[in-house]
C-alpha cells in the first residue's frame, strides 16, 4: 500500500492512503501541540487493533458475543535498549465461554498480521528518487534467477518474460501498480490482489499454482481490463473526454438515431438484432453512451469482426457494458493466447450457468485420474485436512465443453462453493477451478458461503447467476450433489500440440461455437503496447438479461447525473422535476446514488453513502414538503444502512417533524430536551433543514466539473493515461 505523507504546520504530518487521512503530531514535551497521536502511537495501536480484529473474527464465525470481552496491550521497554520491547496483549474473557473457545481466541491473536510482520523483521529500503511516481513497478519484483525461464500450459512466453513485459507496459503508461496482498493457504494455490496506487478502484486478482503464475495472471487481467475499458465502466469520464475527438477508441463511430428514436441502420446485424431486439422495443435512446453522456453525438459504437466471414459489425458501447460486463476479455503474449483465454472464460460461465440453473448432477473425477496431477491433488488434500470436504467434478457435459468443477463444502456452516474453470487442457481447467476457489480467500472467508437448497426458483433466479459471476457466491441446488450423475465422466482433451498449440486450441473452441450455430464477434486492442481482445457471442455469453437494455440500462444515469451534481444550484422547479423523475423511473429506493450516476464518491462521505431514498427525502425538505419528508424519514430509519451520525440526524429530524405536523404539540415545550438528547449542533442542522437555511445537509456542493471529488478525479486520471496513449498511436497511423 502506498502511503503519501504531507508536511503540515509545526510538527504535524498528514498520511494519505486509499480514502483515509491520518494526522500525526508530537506531545508538547517534544515541541509538538499534542493535537494528534504520534507516529509510534499509531504503530502501537495497530498491533492491538489487529489482535482485536482476529478475536472478533473468531467470535463472529462462532456466534460468540464480544460484548463482555476486553483486550489491552502494554509495551514493556527494556531499560538498557529502548528498541527492545515486549508487547503484552491481555484478554479478559467472560466465564460462559468454553475452554475450547478460550484456547481458540488466544490462538487467533497469534494470526495478527502486524505481529507476524514485526516478528519476521521487515526490511527497510531508504532511497532518494527524482519522482515518487516514476519508479512505477518496483513493488512487483519477484527475485527470480536471471537464467530461469518457466513455461506453463497456455502461455506462449516464459512467466518471467511475461511478467517483465506486462509490468513494463504499465510502467510506460505511468501506472504505479502495488501488491496489496498475497495468499497461499494450501499447497500449490497462490493468489494476490494488485491495484493502481493512485487509483485503487482499478484492481485485479491473480491466481495460479505458483506465485509467478499468479502474478502473471493478475497483470494479464489488469491489462485486459485497461484495454477493454472495464475499470471505467458505468462511470462519467468528464466533459473533456466527452467532447474529445474520440471517447473510447480512435476507431469508434457515432451514429445518429433514426426517425422517432429508431435504431440507426449502421449498427449491429440481422443476427444480433434478432437477439437484442426481438419485439422491436429497443430504441436509440436505450443505447446512448453512459460514460460520455454526450447524446448530441449520437450512439457511440465499436467495430467487431464477425468471425464467420470477416465482416465488421458496429456494437454500441452501451450494449456491451450493460450485457457482457467483463466476460470474454483477455490479454496475452500473442493474439491466439488471448483468444483461447477469452473463449475458455465464455465456456466456463455459460456451462456453469447451464449446470446451476438446470440443477444438473455432475460425475465425479475418478481418483486414478486425479492421481495424474499430484500438485492439484496436494491442494485438495490441504483443504480436506482443514475440515473442508472437496468434490471434483467433470463439467464437460459428456466431453462437449472444456470445463471442470471443484466444489467445497463447509460442515461448520452448511455452506458450499462451486468453482468452475475452463481450458482446452483438462489439467489446466482443473487447476483453474481449484485456484479460483481460494482466490483472495482465507479459511475464515469460507464461513460466508451460502447453503444449498432444494427450492429451484432460488437457484434459477437471474440475480443468482450474477452472484456466481461476480465472486461465485451464489446459491447451488442440493440436486447438484446427487450421487446419480446426469452424464458419464469423460477424460476429455481439447488441447493443441507443439508451437502452434494456442492457434489450434482457438480454432477448436471457435468450432464448438460454430457447431452450436453461434456467431462470434471479436475486437483486438494493441494501442497500449500489449495484445488484448474481447469476444462477444450474442445469445450465449451475456451476463445480464437482454431485457436490461430496456428496463435496467446503466444510461438511466443520463436522466439524473447533471441535476444531482448541480443539486445545490437547482431552483424549486428544477428540484420538483428531479423528484418526479426519481419517483417515476422504477428505481430501488435503497440503491446508491454513486452507482446510479456513475460517480466515484469517497465512501466515507455523505455523498458516498447517499441512497435514492435519502436524496428524495432531502429534496422534499428543500421544497418544504414536510409530510412527504416525514414518511421517508420513517423508511430511512427502519432500514438505515448509513453511519451512526447520519442516523442520529434523522432521528432528531423525525421527532421535530412529529411536533411540527401535530397541531396539539408546541416546539418550545420540547426544544430544550431535544437539544440535550441530540446536541445543539445537530439540532441547529435539523432546524436549518426545516427553515431552508441548511439545504441538503452533509452534501458538499459540486457540479458537472466534479469539484471536490478527488476519488473520481483519480479514476479519470487513470483513464486519461490510456486515452493519451491511444491518441498517440492514432496520430502515427500505426
């Protein structure tokens, strides 16, 4: 994690990381003002807090109340060497906790990350640099021997060269990547989390049988998501980019709507229109670009090559974003390497959906077949030794598709996790299933898995598949676990041979789709210095239902974005019109405004927590519509997921509205005790909200220029690096 420090007045210092700011000072005896803890105080507190976190985690997973558990830490300083200290952590436990849990709680503290890092003895490197942001990839270094070249199935270059090439590309773009975490909790299963130090909303996870393969996986996914603009999906890219020569890619085209909002003749083809517009309800207004919001330019469309005949077909960027999310995108050392990964991912998710929604029982992989892959078997045994039964299944549906499945059961909670992986090689598909299972997870993280069910409607509900797509946390049918399989086991193999193996595999996978009667469309991106591609298979690789283009389109943001960002500038007529649109567009009252309008607010601000319901409440207050406001306050307090401070403001508002709207009650009779209960500052804010002197309490003014929205600007900064690189390539004509 990158922590940037600013020098403030006197001896005060400010540390900034993610969305947080810490201020440190020195005690008065050391010439400071004593206005904040000192740096060493924060260090001491970090180990105590970390210990308490692991106690809390242990208790939560076992339904043990922490109400009467107390923890403290003291540091005992050696009088002869002040750098030699003992950290004594003491825990007071109530008498009703069992002896087993007492030992478990004490053992949980041993897992404290701060403690382990201190005990291991971190290495400090102190150096001068010309520019803090210039040494972009130094945090990624894996100390491999110079003469080592590690080849794995599916990669056309050694892992070491792949890592060097990809990290070099990111450095060239000015993106400083940092590794936020590593995990290796069972043999031969590694995962890590990487992110942009400047824009941590841009992150990926990698997985593999070794740390090198996991890092290559994470970097490849990072470049694929840069190349396909996935990091910035749904977000407003700002007015500068909205009016630039191009918004997404230099080869994009903008098409004007036809008469009466008809679709332009230049977009899609007959095959796609039959899928996306079966009832003739899809209009041009459904396809305006969310990221630019520039409806005057028309429909931003991107060229894809139809694989059956090589023809170019233009797909609206909005349609891709709404239906496909990140499915079917990949980066690779070569185009065919990326194609194999794209197609494997498409089969993995489509077959997974077919199995889960069809409640299909899969055949077990025989033990003698698993024995051929000792590294994978060791990982499975590592899970079972921790008390997690593992089922290894053939998900090829009779040898038709290159898909495998590893399913974990958690007897402690009754939860299950069905992890799928795909690749033309059965071994690689099986390895991916296993590594996906534990990507970014600890053993405690396996306590949150949902329980299986015999209720088919729960499994087949469309949002359940979306949950499986996001992090495989959806519900699985008990029928999936039947010993009577719906297919025979097949020891399948779709892999190619020799130097052209990826090319052969890509041809094989495309052939499967052709045999299914599917059209395949592909876009290739190399403007950033890496090869990436995106493949769409209409009617097969969508993640969200096609109906979402009409009923739940992300470009509904365009109905609200400008007015919400200009909220403080709207007159009563503008506020009333905005309120009417919020009421009439079938929005979920508890959905957040940040997602609705595509703005990355700081999560720790009132903007970051703002929901549709709360915004409607604040508008009603501004319009002096107190009865409507009171009704919404009740709903807010009943389901409040906001901060304690925000909840207290609305509790105070609620009782004041009760008095205000009751002819038999007089505010003067209650004002003193209201202030004693809620505090004068909070009551001043409530009364100001009612008399109009305080509008939109807690929401700092901004506009379409995005003033004060530093987190969102950092996301745009990241995208501008790509935009600049693409513009440079377009200018040279290469």
